[in-house]
């Protein structure tokens, strides 16, 4: 069994053929999918998807790119949104993206901190997006953890080995996307080789970042098998054993999905 821990089923082209997309994933052994929120205005689409598809769960959160449009969001607002359906099992994605800076850094940080408070108060895992913001991400997570514990999942990790192990020291889980299969990602592959098996999750981040040998195509959850195959070989494990490890890690973080 495989779990796609991060996809965007409300995005095109998957949203145009959702039933077929989910069926292909299930056929390839992807039993559960976690579809991720990035903005408030599309949240109803996520609620609709999870209510109509037994194997799909969801999150609520504001992507750092969208922080400028959600400057007044509070942790209380986030908590209320998570209560709208029991299949909302995570908070995010939220975090910091100083690569594009589509939103002001101050707005990103404020929004991120509100998500952390919501995660602390709900006990739901926080799904973190971080790009070109390693120092700031670590500082914020450390400071918030001193006040109250919360669960952390770093999605689509592409950072440095030093960053990865500092995150592990904070108790974080780290998710691998199709990026790890890219030829230019040798350093990233080496980092994942050293990350303990019991801290790794897998994801597609579909419709983005299709893994080799499908790179350049619109991604979808069924394609996660290529990322799992790559990582299982990297770890000298069978495909089945590595799949089971990442699935158990998902359950340890998010709880059993039944």
C-alpha cells in the first residue's frame, strides 16, 4: 500500500477527470490520497472531493504565495475550517517561500505562525512548504516548539542535508516528491539516503513535479510508484517494504484512516 501524502486534486487537469485519476491511483496500489489546501476560496472544492471519495482526505491551509490575500487570517479561523469535515486531517500547506516572494515576507511569516498555533491547538500535523527560507523556517519552528509541541511534516523537501537533519532534530517528518528522481538532484538523493526510514513520507505534489521517466508531463497520484521505486532502490529495500514503511510513517503522523 502507498499513500500520496500531498496532491492537489482540485487543480486541473486532475479535477477534469477526477474519478479516472483516483481509479488509476488505486489500481497502482495508492490506497489513500491527501489533497492539500492552498487558499480559502477553493476550500469548498476540497470538502466536496473528500465527501464524495472514500479514499481521499484533506487539509486546510494557506500557501505562502497566497499570504498577501489572507493577511487577517487567525488561528481560530483555521481551526474552524478544520472542523467542517472529520476527513480534514492536516493543517497547511503553509510556510515560507522566499524564492518567488509572491507575498511579502512579513505576511508569510505572520500567516505561517497562525497556522502553527492552529496545529498546536488541534493536534493536527502541520504541512510545511519551505523554499529559500531554511534559517527563518527553523527559527520559527524552534521558537514555537518551545512554547507548545506540534507535529511537523516538511512537504516536497528539496533543501540541504544540514537543514534536513536539523528538522529531524525537531521531530519532523520529511516527504519526498518526484524531484528526488531528477538527474540534477543527486545531492537530494544522497540526503534522502541518509534520512532515517522511519521519518520519510512520499508524495506527488501533483499536478506538478512528475517523476522520471514521466518528467514534464502533468503529474498525478498514480505516478508516485516511480518515486517509491527510486527511493526503495536507494535504500536497498524492496518496493513493498519501502511502501509499507512510508505508509506506517503516514499513519504514525496523521493517525489511522478509517
